[in-house]
C-alpha cells in the first residue's frame, strides 16, 4: 500500500491506495460521499474509482478518507460498521477509539459518560449518575490503553473506578486486561479478559472474567452477548441483546440475567450513544 499523510484546517487523514479487501469512503467538504477506492494521486489531485466510474478531485476539496473492510458493501450499497467498536454493552473490548474520536453514552437515562480518544492507543472516559432529587451522585472514570497486535487481534488494559456517595468517600472498581479477536472483520469478534475488583485499598482475592461476542446480523444491527464470571461469589452475570446503529447513533437493548441455584434475576438494559 502506498500512502501520503495530508493535513489541512485540522482535518488529518491519509491518502492511500488500499490493499485488496478494503473499500474507502471519501467525504468532500461540500457534504458529498463516495464509496470506492483511490487508484492514483499526486500533490494536487486524487483519482477515485467508484461503481459508476472514475473521477478526479482536488485534494483540498476532500474532508476525510476512511478505510473499511469490503464486507461492509452489499450489492453495491455501503453499510456503516458498528461505530461502538471499543465496547460490548458495558464491558470494554481490546479495540480502541481512534485519535480525536469519542462518544457520549446514556444508560437507563440516569447514567451519563463521555469517552474520548486522546491518541490511537489511549482513551479516557468520565461520567456519573444524575438522579432527580438526590443530593449525592455516583462519579466514575475509565482510563484505557491498548494496541492492535495484528490485523485480527487487539489488546487493552484499564480501570473502571467509581466514587461512592458515602461518608467514607470510597473508591471501588476493577482493573482489567482484555483482548478482542476478529473472526471476520467488521462482522464477528470475540472478547475475553480478566480483572481484579477493589474497594479502597482492598483487592479481591479472585479475578473476575469477562467473555463477549458481537456478530453483525444485518445492515444496521448486531447481536451482542456480554458475560461476567465471578468465582468469588460462585456466580455469573450474563446478557444478550441487540444493537441498532447508524453512522453516529446507536441504541442497545438487552436482557441482563443472573441465575443462582433454582432462582434467577432478570432486568432490561437500555442505552443511547452518540459518536463524534
């Protein structure tokens, strides 16, 4: 692949001739979008190939150029990949947000967080609860570092820290490591990881394990399962649901359940996410 980095008016992207199996989405500053691939370029212009033919465009007219797997093209139509690549429902994946990309997430209407890619390998999230007529709220932070090991496998580690609204001002949470393996790019991936919970300075005696699966089931939705195994309590918390998504918006609907012995608990999960 031959490429050339380009930056103008704070829009940074890379002009490149893609590898096989890659499709490119070119967006212009006047709001047009084209699906195809770059076939040649120089310092002044780019020659872009689409299903309807080739055209030339000046470099300074291009707003962005992004690479995707050609699995996102069906019958000549482009389907956006899941914009929330860095998480399942709640648990993190080994995948990272890109630099200067982020999202706002609202869970059950009362929990809010914003996560932002500081670099391609470092993200930071902050958030909290917002319950009406409640004086003291929860606050949390989610730093995360990660790296793509190869085209299919990504790893990450981080902390979910929560400040409890109690007299002791305690900090609880979990430190974790997680990996995500793509069985088929932008279609199916598996996530697995482990971490240790903590309350203040006290660390859990046994690790917590997480196992997740996401599989794209259509142009604008995916099926997701997220499962937490907690050996210390001889229990597991499981979930299965669906994610609806467009280019920037996503909605997760799921059932969370925990079964212990002859009894079980079930409750719904709902979140709304705006990606920017």
